[in-house]
């Protein structure tokens, strides 16, 4: 049955990306209404321009047209429909926006909470069980609420298929939520991948700051949670855990290769223990890449930049982003890339702040 | 200095002097021949010469900004890296980020904002008022020098950055800055942490802002103080109403930009925390400051264009403008509304839903005066005597582009749809339709319309019309497709993109090449006119605003000696007869306006 509401959503069809739930129904309806208005006015205005230009084309250059050139009644007559249209557009847009402001009150307890960290140029998603991932895994059958934090500059999280977007602003926690369309996935097709983009310009790697939102059917959700949980350090050697930090938690992989190829930052291959020429020579011209130098370069990246990377601008990793244990794990991982032997295990009392207990700080 | 015309008509009020065919003044003095040598230009206080100097420099800025636009579009023609295939992707992205920043900054601050007010406004505003010059001629010259100095800063910064990036030089000498890669918006904290030349660029913006303020001050004083006898506010040509509204915005909003830039400098150079949360600041505060200027600035760009179109639609329809008072009032309404809608740039920033809804509602209100203008222009055409000369083609192109640009503002002003469209190519397409499409078309319309007056020569009409169509097609091909890309979710300011967006980018880039060809065609058209154009009559279009009551080009003092201009009904065309010998209009002797 073709209702007006279906008609407007149908008009939106060729323009909009796939509808994966979220706020697509409201957005597509309003967008369709605006499209209908736009098609109408563009057609009328274009028709009148062309029609007038032909019908009233000049034949005698001296001729002057005399007609009415003022009518308050006409001005009011064509202003009123505009007022009505924009009022309607505002109201529909406003109500749709209020829905975006927070999960429905009744279902609040049911919302699944994920903490999002954005940095130049990648995302890390932290789950209630202490696990983390570089892709956004969400359950299909309940609302998802995200708390957004930035480690450096402003980013913006955009899921086009959900029609939802929110800036990730340093110094404040922004929240966003959405409810995926439960019919996206089924027991047979348990996972659905959707694009996630950064939509606030954040520098050199802005266009690479993309990931996936993976909507997971309930039959697989527990598997996903335990899969994510492997990024906990339990059961891993320091170097293995360091590799996870490199890949996911720190997102170092965005700028540092491990195969010797040059990226935004220096490659880690063979880096550990080598002599590093400095970009700005202030007394010393080289420094040995030992534990102290690597620790300093993670906590204070601008102090001693290596030659060739003097203009690179790395995210500063404070203790809230990477604990001392995380940094230790990264150093052990770097040792393996330089052919050196890493620690076999975390020392018993060694700053074990790499597990979920840290998240509550 | 000035040569007295061979047969000066009597200067009785109500009669007019420009009726003498241009031959009568041809051998005489005009503002171009009035002084010789480079210093007679660089130290001139003649508003017409300053207008021409603005024309040369602003068009040069347009060329540079255009080169960067083409570089940006070329990078995006396919996924992957096009501009520096030999370099690693990082360098390519760095270059792209500098290119789009420089393109935006040059086009906004050095081309669009000064285009119509500083070139056409400077030239015609005093003549339309029957005045000898603007109220403060020396300040007018100072504004041009502010423009030059500010632009020099800009070009210096960008040249260093682009050259350094292309050549792969890491440590440029101090006098060779590192470019800017912040986007023309300079959002913090990116702009306070990037190691590119933000400080120099903001100094450039600061100085350019003063150029804009000085022009605004001059226009307001001139319109208030130098109107001639019989020109009440009801006889002010609509271009002047729109320039007046523009000047109000320039004076009130631009200082906020200057302050914002100073705060940015204070944070970046002195470490005073204003916007950086680590220092107790708020990055969104920067966005409020920035858009408090930059949203009204959008109306600085479009309002003068609307004024130009109001003149041209009426003149080329040979019919009094419809709804004069509504068009004039809508200019002021747009200027006012423009100040209270800036928050719609921050719907996704996390500001409170209350603020968002207020800004959304206010934004919607801008649709009303905009629609009023379009309807009045169409009503003017109704039952007119329409002549499709080049200015009119651009004017109709303007209405088409502005209609699309305006309507696509609706989903950006409405809250829920904006959440989807924010920072996608939809926004890029929207503001190019309004800022480039509309303002550029109005600028070209105005340039063609006043060209005979400014230069004293006609242009090749056939070539003018032909390239107008090329530009129209090229522009729509470039930007309409971006609405679809943006709706599909393509984020803006991406140096590289998902291959699924390839076809949109490919068509857009081809369109931009066509647009470029069209623009060079216009340049060719103008250069050809300069070299060998037919001499222009005083009034080639049969318009009645005062600048057509004086020879082309006007004498140094704007009007022939002995002619005391008076206010006339600007849209009354009955007083002119067509003379095919000069291909222009001459004043009917002893014509007296009786009202219609």
C-alpha cells in the first residue's frame, strides 16, 4: 500500500545508501519530502524561466513593458506556502533529532555500552568485558550506546547506513546511540558489515580513518565477545600482547610499519637498539633507541624526533591511553622486530594495569 | 585636465547629458586616460581605478585558487594517488590536504568576498549615487593595500608548503613557511598542533579582514551621505541596497574573525589556553567564534550577487523590477538572519539539543527572504521584453543555481537530515552551488553588464553567450553529482576514497575541466574586447541607473562637467530611445517621469 510516508521514503531511495536501521526511517522520510518540494520548485522555476524567455523575447529594442510592479497580496500569497513548508521540515527534523539524543528511556538499561577512542588515525572500541577491537561490533537485537573520546584532535564518527554521526571532541565525552535493524542479520547470515568513516578533518591520514561496524546476530554475539576479549593480556606473552597494542589498542599500525617501509612514522623493523639520527640536533646528533628513548617518544613524541620525521606530528599517549604495562609490552614487541629476545612473561608485580580494572579509573 | 565636450548640453535639472553619441566625448578625457604611469594607478584615490586594480588582483587570486581546485579534482579523478605517483601515499595525502586548504582559503578570502563589492561595487556605487567618489577615497585605497599585503602573506605561506611537499624538502629555511593543512576553517585543536604555517596564514586573514571592513565602512558612509537630490531610499538601486546590507555584515562580523584569529595566535604562539582542553579551553568555542563571522560571510558573498541579478533581470526584461521594496527588505532580512544561524555548523558537535533546535528554526527562516527574491525576479520577467544577452544568460543561470543551492540548504538546516549530510560531499555541493555557482555567476553577469562602462569597449556577444553555456554545463556537471555522492555517504576532505564513489568523482572532475575551459573562454573574450572591442555607447542596455547617464568609460569626475546628476527612478526605461547607429540607447529629450 502506497502511503504518503512510503512515497517520500521511496523518493529518497536512489539518493540514500542502504537502510540498516538507526535513524534511517525518519531521515529518509524527511529527505524524501524535501526532495519532493525541491523537484517541484526546480521544475516550476525552470519552466517559467524558459517559458518567459521564449514567449516574451524581445522583438523591438525600443519597446518597454509596463505592468504592475508591486502587489503586497501576491507577495504574501507566495510567502505563506514557504513558511508552511519550512515549518513542517523543521518540526520533522527536530523530532527525529530528539530521538537521536538518547536511547528510549524504557530500554536504557538494555542499551549495550561501548567506549570509543579516536586518535590520528584510527579507532579503538572498548567493551564492557574489558576487551577492545579496531572494528565496532554491535549486537543486532538491542540499542547500542557509544561514549566518544578523542586522544588528540576532533574526529567524527559516521555510520552512513544508520544515518548517524557525532563529533569526537577532545575534552568532552559525546554520546551517540542507534538501534540496528534486527532483520539485517539472521542465524544463517549472522554478520553484516557497514562502513564507518571519520567525517571531521583530522590531518594527513583523515581519508584512511575508516573501519567497519559489524552487526552481529544473537547466535554469535557471545563468540564475538570472547573473541574481542583475547586482546586482554591474560595468557599472552609480553611481546604477543605488545603486538595487540600495536594493532588495536594503540593503533600504532596506522603510521608505523613492521616491514621496513616508510610510513608517517619510522618503521619498527630493526629499530630497537639502533642509533637514531635526530631531526633537530641540540647538542647530541644521535640517540640510542633503548627502553628510555622509546618510552619518552611514546609519552612525549615531539621531544626527540628522528631524522626524516621532523614534520610528523604523533599523537601523545598519556597514561590514560597506554599504561606503563602497555608501553612495556610494546617495547618487548619491538625487540622481536629487531631480532632481540623479549621478556618471557610479565613480572609478577609489574604494573599489571593492562586489564579491565584499569578502565574504571 | 578634462576636455570640455564639443557641444555640452544645458545642465537643466531633469535632462541628461549622456544622450550625445559617444563620438562627442570620444577624443576627450576619461578616468583611464586621466593620468599616466604606474604611480598614477598605485597612488590613485579614484574609486574607478581602485575598482580596476581590485579586478586585476582578484582575478589573479581566482586563477591561483582555480589552479588548486583543478589539482584537487585531478587527485580525486580515480581512487589512489594521482598527483605524485612517485611519492609514498603519506606525501600525497599531505599535498592534497594543503591543496584543498589553499583552494578554500584563497577562494573565500581573496576571491569571493572581495569579488562583487570590491570590483563592481567600488566602480559603480559612487556613480550610481551621482557622486564623484566614495566618502573616504584614501581609505578606499588603503583597503586595496590591505588586500595586497594580506594576500602576499597567504601566497607566501602556501607557496612554501606546496613547493616543500612536492620537492620532499623536510626542513625549509625559516623564510619559507611550511604551508597550511588545516582547511580554511582552522579548526582547533588541529590548527594549534599542526606544524604548518598557521600563524602566518592567520596574520594574512587578519589583514584581509581589514580590507573588507574598510570597504564596508566606505560604502555605508557613501550611501548615507552622498546621495544626490531626488534620491530617497526608495530610489536607491537594488544593487546598493544589497551592498548596504553586505557592508553592515562586513563591519559587524569581520572584527569577530579578527579577534578569533588573535586568540588562535595567542594559544598557538603564547600557550594561552582558550580552545585547548588541556589548557582549560574548549575546541567547540572556536567553532562558535569562527562561524559567528563565517556564516554571515556567506551572505557577504551572496547578497551583492543578488543585487547584481536584480539590476540585470529588470534591465534585460525592459520592465520595472517587481516588488522593489520586498527585494530591498529581503536583503536586510537576510543580513539580519545571517547573524543568528551560525550554530547550524555545529549540529553534530554535541551542543545541547535546545541550541540545535533554535539554530535549526532560525536557519529555516532564511529560506523565506531567499524565496521572495526568486519569485520577484520571475514576476519581473513575466510579460517583459526579454533579451538574452550574456549578462542575462548568467542571471538566469544564477536563478537556477541559487534555487538548487537554496533548496539543498533545507536538509542541511533540518536537524535529523543534517546529521546524515554533515561533512559529506552533499555539503560541498551545496556551498559550491551557493558560493561558486551563484556568486560566480552573478559576478560574471555583473562583469559583462558593466564591462562596457568600465572599459569603454563592447565584447563579442556570441562568444560571451557560448562560454556562458559552457560554464553553466561544466558547473552543473562538476557539482550536481556531488549531491548524490554525499547522500550516499562520501565524506569530504578525503585525499583518497572508497572505490564505490569512483564514478561520481570521475564525472565531477571531467565537469571541472569543462568549467575551466569555459572560464578561460571568458578571459579570452575579455582580452579580445580590450584589444579590439567595438567602442561602447554610453548606455548599451537601456538601463536607467545613473552610471548609464555618463559616457563609457566615465570621465575622471564620473560625470561630464556641468552635469549635476539627480536621482531618477532606477527601473523606469521609458526615457530612452534605441539608436541603432551606436547600438545603444540615447536619452529622450525633455523626458519627464510621470510614474506608472
